[in-house]
């Protein structure tokens, strides 16, 4: 079991794809924060199925009910409980796979681990679980906004189509201007075409989300194990379909020599400590240095496809998994708000943890 | 602060580069394990400075003293305390940088966070800290060996020189046969030449460690936040100089379509559930599926170089950081046992956590 | 913040007295447990207001909605989410005290700590919060029943009226036979008379709950900090109004000499290790020894009384807190199921933790 | 396993009675604290065997070696590692009981739990383990002194001999003036006579430690589970031989009516919120209210006595445990610094946790 995340700003989630509902409890949000419930709902809308032609057409209202933790519009320091009831469950859709292991899904591993599992829509292993993360992340975002921190995730690559632009050259206020959530309009158009072609083929495609974080002051991150990038990495890798995480110069940086890779320090006109380059990705020794934090995360193609696949059932017998139903041809546009949410949760936690650095 | 790692098999470390010593306490090692103290020392030797021409020539004995937790050669279930005293400290080497921020080191961020720092050799931010991890990991490895699990990390790439061979085509028993710790002798020779050239130039170079884990049974990993790959990712990213982590098909998998990426299940001749391909990297839905687990980790070039660099001091004034002293031209050969150790710690923890899956 | 309890069988609760609802998530319940939802509701009924003349007459249905974690009647190893909506809130009842600090309540300390608080019925500091604990404890009880463990809390003392009988001489199946929840009918009758007299006087009275736990096998409890009695003590002390906890010989044992206090070991006819006396209270060195575990817990008189009291308001000005409304004259009868619940949560956790004792 | 304590100011201990040594790591001590190493050693001297005629005559220097976490006399925010080597081990003393279960010791329960145990002097179950707690607590005390908090534990009762004075009537600066550590000289003299008589009889006796804490500001304590008194209770109950904990009015308060028990609020001449009485023991709703915090803790008579006792061995056969060796006739004088230490650890932790209360 492990359905809690965070140390001081800590969430605990529950809920299955086709159970009665999902929920999350936030423990540790400081008192006195004006909480904009509508803003939570807007983040939910960014993750919601059916929001565009590029995503699954399932209909889920994803209305968040706030049950506790605020009084007269402000947080009280007590736990914030939120519930999202499931609506469009269509459990009958799944009777044909109740004992079958869908390829590259978690059906087999959940069976091997727990013995007894809810097979409907993947149960707890469904990405539906991330709805609770987004609701909690929307609260964390509001705490961070109060601290001057903003998070900008976007789709950097779909299949082989990439922006090929550094984030400094993109207008990050444009992320939600298209259905792909890529702030490079030219690349976005190509990505959209690619996703629609993949959908038509009954297939799926992967991609890369990039995230840029601005406004984090120097000093967040807790060595030696909870380094800021290590906690970000875990948070992002825990999202369904994520296969890789790299920050700063990442995998590309390994080819450089140290003399070319190092970021030189200088003092800027405002007396602030800065670095001339930012291959460190805003984090040095696991602690933020005040520069932009940025990372990339790889998402594999969704495992559910509209073709028949060979597999086995719980008895070990060969079976065919028939492709049908509604699914996401590409998880990337909906992954963006989930990445935002997980980043917000990590940063809110570290903001509080940094309060104990000094006497 | 965050100097503990793990939930049930849990380590806590302490120690600075130039303090009196380092140490680690392992809490949660089950009773009854025959502990081979010599095997711990052998892992230390794999991480030790001065072991070859490819690494720093500092002299450190790195002798581990076992202070508690065993009786008559076997663990008792009580915490295992181990201490490693520092010997070759040469603190005077560092007087020239006591108030300077070395580029791409953690000098500035530690100052910004804590106000007061031990500048000698980076203090707690030094990779010397990983000696304690290796000692603990060596105990975890012995627990895992008892469970049939083996870990094989190796150098897959140095700069632009890569093995270009899938791990299935390499003889993983040959990892320690050369100083680079690359089981592909041809690539290893080229890597060695490259590292020596870099050393001669007073520079440094990065690279990639690959890790293959065999024998993990289906069922390890704790969704939704402590997925097995998420915990591995955090563990590896917490190692000094690590910039990226990717498992299974990783960043390359994003270009594939789902129909090409999915791993088909079948039942093998022994009645075991298997997959025909392994793009999942042995983990599905965050839980091991019985196939080989594998991942790659990117390490940047070491920040300490033998050239003068422009920087600033604690007062914000421009200064020159003079390049001198002993350093690693390439951290990769010594990173291998550290990756092994962190993997062992994650797996030992998850082995115990999986004991609570079912009634 | 601290609204989670337990390590492997872990609950997280939320909810205020007069908010929309309360809830609890259980993380770590093993898969495969047949869950009797009706039995959960029965425990809620034991804690419910309005159940007898001895308790507050507020009307609360306390219906538990199970939202996740089970499938076809059995647990799946995923988190169990439960919600209890508030019904009889009567928030207007509290307008007269919105800025007043009620004596011996948590109004002042919550203000001092958080700045902003929900004053209605005490908000999060209300004992209403324990409804979520009881729902979770009812699940833990079912896990323990499967393991052969039973928990028997009862009212041992009200004011100065005590049973004066050792638990071995009481029929613990009779606890729920009277409204006081005291299995000694003679004492129960006196206690009932006392509570009704106190109620008539608009006053309140304290008392002692005793708890006897049967069937715990040797080996539960985790030294040195999570000793079984230390975790029980914390769990019980965290219940509203609890002022003391003592197990085994408790405070009385301090007067004995060691030669009189020690429990001699012997082997019984079944070859089981037993002790001839049980001043250890079933726990030695923090670990269960197979004997009955027992402890006593002191509960102060409820702070809400029907008399006017002098106090101050948030501005520090002298005010009168007018006594009115519904309240419990004696918390003891309703404390019994709460003690049961907290004990069940501690034991379920330790049952799982003990699985990692040995290789 | 559970050898860590605390959330933000967190210690991890190791070590057996007759192993090579003990140790503790403090993780989370803020940077910038001037650390007085001599003061740590002085607390060790208060716990040390052989300090007076009233305690065991074992000789242990208990020298603390500080290995990390400070630089130039001040803490750096990195973990503080301390080691205490064992000296006077006399392992041969214990060969006569290697397979025997000493009555009311943890020999049997450790065997039942772990299978394999270090029988020498009780191994990890020995109160020798608390030496590491005292070393860590001495650091916590220094942090608290910086915050204006002082801790005053003393012996309130030995056997049936009690001070019978409220703590307000005692001069708490006199605690260390006599060997018993009771600030009431008349009672102290009687207690000393009693302990010497018990020692002469080869027997042991229990007692009660009282603790008074001054200077804690309003707002420390984390409802609903980590209430300040619940964490204090757990900390104290985790000390060897402790059987009970009660704060404020404790077990005596149950006989009072609410109207007599409630503490009335008023504003004092300095504008501070105060209560006229303090039956709450300085904690309301689990949060400090600024008044003195006080509690009492019961300690049973030490189990080791100088008489033969009937018992069994690991094979279940009847044996005689021969009484011999050095032991404490009364644990109370040495329990005082251990109580101090555990209180300091709890308070240091809560001081840091309270930093996240508000925006």
C-alpha cells in the first residue's frame, strides 16, 4: 500500500475507476489560505475525459465536493477532504475481460500481488485515480501562487514530432490555447494531426511533457535523499504511463565535458546570485538555486488499443483480448495537468519543509 | 533534512567529507540473516577512491566498523549500526575556497539554505556521503541474495561512447573485469582511453549507468505513489550528479505506437506467466511482473575541473575558483556500486512491504 | 497537522463537527478480507449520540458510505474510503460563542495555533471527529477477528463509583447489556444513577475505561520506540478528554518490590509458554507475550456544562460563556467503542508489522 | 523494527548492552545552533551507572563521540552522528542465562519475535539503549533552551514514599542536590533510606517521576493524532519499565465534576491569556496553552533481583534463574535524565512542526 504522498503537505487518495467514487485528503495545508474552489474545478476540467477530439470520449463530470478544512472561504489548518463521485461507469463494458490480462496493463501484476482485484476499467490501476491528485494539486497550486511560484507543463513531443525549441523561446501563457497543450503552434498543429491519425487507426502514441517552474526561491530541497529533483522524479514517475524523468541537461548532458557543462555564478544588477547558463536545471546538490527549474518526462503509448491482441487469462490459457470501447489515443494533453499537480504537491511540501532549515 | 531512506528496510546516514566520520543505521533488517562482513568491505572497495587510474587518487581505507545488530554472525532484528572513520582529510586543501561558490557544486545552495556550512570538500554535499549508502546496500544485497535476487549495474556510456548492445547480449558476470565496469570489452577499451584523455586535459566527462535486476518475483511495488519504478527513480536520482532516470523503453518508447509497444503475455513451458517482449522493463502498473527489471541513469560530468573558473564568493564579489587537487575525471566506474546499493535498498524494502499484500 | 495514524495499516481522517461531513481512508488493509459493512454500522451505533438517556440527545444518523477498496464484498488491497455526512448541525446554536473561549475546550489553543478556526461545535477539536476513527476501527476489528484477536473495553469507573473487580471476574460478553457499558451489573446501576443525577445538575463527570485484549500471539510490538504499549498509549491518549493511560500493574505497581511484581514463567499443559501472574499486562519489553493485554484510561469530565462560566473572548475581554444546548453528562459510555476502535487500529498495524520480524 | 523517533527533529538509535557500542543520529536539527558538547556529556553523567550508592555499580564511561553535523562549533543542518563505545561489558556474566527466560524481562518475547537474540544483558532490550536517547535529548535541550523552554523531571515517589507536594511548592533548581533527584529534601531522605534497604534485601522498588515543563508557547501539538500529550505519553511509555502516564489532573481528575474541573480563562496584567487553575496540565485539545505542562510517569520495580526465581528455558523446561550480578535497586534516579531527554525530543520536534501552522 502507498496511497499517501508528501511529508508536511501530505495527500492521501482513494478510489477505483468503476467504484462509487474517488477522494483525497490534504493534511498539512497551512491555515489562512483563501481557497478558490472554482479554480480547483478548472484544473479538473483540464484533466477531464471528453474535453476535445484528442482524448477519450468518456463522459465524467468530475465534480469535486469539498467536505472539510475550510471555514468562511479560508483554510483552517485542518485536513481538507474532497470527494469525486463516479458517474459514467458502464461496468458492463468490462465483463469481456474480467479474467483476462490486457497486454501492458496492470491486470496481471495486481492479480499476482493481491489475489483479488477489481477488473473493471483497471480498478485502482486506472489513470482515473489521478483525478484525486489533480484536485489536491489545485490546492497546492494556490498555496504556491501565494508564494510567487508558477508551474508551466506542456507537451514537448508526440511520437517523433517535437517542438525543438528551448522553453525560453516559447510563450508559456499559450499552453492551453490548443487541444494538444503545446505552446508552439506549428508543432501543435502537426501533433494534433498525428494524434487524429493514430486515433483513426485504432492505435495510440506516446510523447514527452516538459515542465518549467518559476519563482522557487533558493533553498528548497532536502538532501541527501529528498533532494528536490529526486522528489520531483518520484512524483512524476508515479503517474500512469510515465517511463522516464530527466532534469536540467538530462541525458543529453552526459556527452559534455565538465568545462562546458558547469554553470558560472555571477551577481546580477539586483544583487541576486545567478548562473549564466542553467544546465543544472535550477537545482544544485538537490536544492533550488533560484533559476528556472525544468525537466522532461516520457510517457509511453497508452496500452488500450482497438485491435485484437493475444494474451492469457487468470488460468494461464491463451485468449484474445478484443479491442473495443473508448480510450485515449494519446495521453499527453491530459497528462499536462497531472504533471502540474504532482509538481505543485512536491513544491508545496518542500516550501513547508524549508521552514525548518535554520534556528 | 532527509537522511533516512526506506519504509520497512530503512537506512539513516550521517557524515561529511572532512568530518570525523560517516555512518549508517539499518533499521528493519529481518532477524536470522547470516551477515558476511567481508562482503560489505568488498562493495566498499568497488566505490573506493584510488582503485584505478580512472578515478580520483585520494587514499581512503573506508573500513566499515560494525557496531550492533548481529550476534554470533547473524542479524537479530535490531538496528545495524556501522561507522566509517575519515582518514585522508587534507582539510588544508580547501582553505582557498572557504567562501567561494564552486560552479555547479552545492556550495551556494547549502549556504542559501542553512546559512552555516562545512565548506571542506563540499561537506555533506560531497559524494563521500555515498560510502554509507554502499555499506548499507551491501547488507541489503545479502538479504536479496537469500531471496534469489541479483543486481547488475554497469557503465553503458561514457561521453558519446556507448555499448550499443542490449543487455541480453552482454555477459553481466564480466562487469568488474575492467576498470570502467563495462561488460562490453571493446567499448570498455574505448571508454578507458576517453577517460584518460579527459583526465589529461584536466577535464571531466559524464555517462550512463545501466542496471539489470534478475529474480524479482511478481508482486513487488506499492501503487499508487510508491510504484517500484518510482522508488527506484527517486533512489537513483538522489545519487550525486544523476540527472535522469528511465526504465524499460524509456524516452525511446515514446515514438512507438501502442500496437508495437505492448508486451504480449504467454504461459511458458514451466507454467510461468511471461511476456514475449519486455518494453515494460519488468514493471507494470508499478508492480514487478517477474521479467528482468532494467533502467538507465544519466550522470553529468563531475563539476570539479583543473581549470580556473569565474565565480562569486559569499559576499557576491567576482572571484576565480582555481582548479587544483585530486578529482574524478569520470564518476561512472565508481557510480556502479552506488547504483547497485540504492537498488538493493529499494528492493529489500519492497520485499518486506509485499509481505502485507494479502490476508 | 497530524491526521494519519499507523504505519502499515494506516488511517487518515478529516472532518469538522459542523462541516459537510467526515471521512477516513484506510491504507494498507490486506486483500481478501470479507468486509461486513453492517458490522461497521453497528460500531457506529455504539458511538452514536442519542443512543440512551446517558448521552447527548443530538440526532446523528452516522451512516457510513463505503466508496472504494472492496470488490464483490472483499477487500482488494487498495485504499478503503469512507464518508459520513453531517446531518444535525444546528450551526446557529453556536453563534453566541463565535469569539469566546470556552473553559477547558480547545477554542483558545486552536486560535493561538492556526489564527483562523471553525468555532461551530469546536470544529475539528470536537469529539465528533472520532466517528471516523470508529468506522476505520470497525474494519480493523474484522481483520483482527480473522486473526483470532478480540477487544473488550468497558466502563470501569464513573466518578468515584468503580467496579472493584478484576477483569477476570467479569463476564465481558455483558458489556453492551446496559447503557453504561459496565459488565458489573451492580456497579452499572450505581453509575447510571450517578450519571442521571449529574445530568439533572447540568454538570458532567469523568471516569475510567478498562480494556482487555485476548488472542494476541507472542511477538507483536516494535522496540524500541513503537513498543506495543507505547503505541496503545498514544492511541488512547489521542482520544478527546483522555488524561491518562496505564497498563498491567500501572500506577499501583510502583509500590511493589520486584520479587513480588515479577511474573514467573511456566510451560502449560499444551506446551505453551505462560506466566503465573500477569502484572506485565501481556507485554514485556514492548512485545506481546501471549497473555491478556489490559490497560486503564482516565477520562476527565466533559468541559461543556449547563452553567454560566467566566472566560474571555478573542480580544482578551472578560465575557460570560452561557451554558446551554445538548451535551454528554458523561463521556464514558460513548468512549468505549472509541477505545475499542483505537486499540483495533494499533493491533492491526502491529499484526502486519510483525510479518517482517524474521527472514 | 522501530528505532526512529520524531517527525522533523528525528532520532535513530542503535546498539546493544554488550555489543561494541551504541549510537544515535539526529536528523533535522536546524542549522546555526551553538552546540555545547560538554553539556551533552553532563547529561550522560546523570544517567550513568555508578554515579551513587543508589544505582547499579557497573562502570561505564559513556563518552559521547560527535562524528558529524557541526562545523566550528555550530550545527550545519546536516545529521548529527554520535557514538558511545561500550567498555565494561563482562559478557561472561551472562553465560548462565543464555537460554533462560528471566521473569518480567524481554528474553522470551524477543525470542518469540525474532528467533535469534543477543542474550547478554538483555541485548537491545536493556535500558543501556537509553544512553543514546540521553545524548540526543541533550542536543534537543539546547535547542529548547534557545527557545526559552526548560524541563524539570524529578522523583515524586519511591515505593509508597511520596513528596505529597504540588510542584508549585517545590524548588525545581534543587533536583540534582541529592542522589534520589527529589527536590523535597525530607522525602528524598526517606526515599534514599528505602532504596538502600531494598538494595540490602537484594530486591528492587518502583516509583513515579514527575515532570514540569516551562516556557512552551501556546500552539505546540498536532491534532488529531499527534496531540502534544499523546506524543509525550508515547515517548515516556517507550522508556524501559514505564507502566503508566498521566498529565494534568490525570487519574485523579475523573472523580471531579466538570464545573469543578474546568480551568477558567482570564487576561493577566501583561495581556497574556492565562487560566486560573491548571488541571488541563498546560495542554488543551492536544495543543499547549502557555501554562506549565506537567505529567507523572509510573515505573515498575526493576525485574533483576538477587534471589533465585523459577522460570523456563528456550526448550520450555523448568529452570532456576540464579540472582547475582550488579543491578539497580531502583531505576528512578537514573530515569530522571531519560524522561528529560524524551520530553526534549518531543518538544524540539513539535517546535519545528508548529512552524507550518499558518500561511
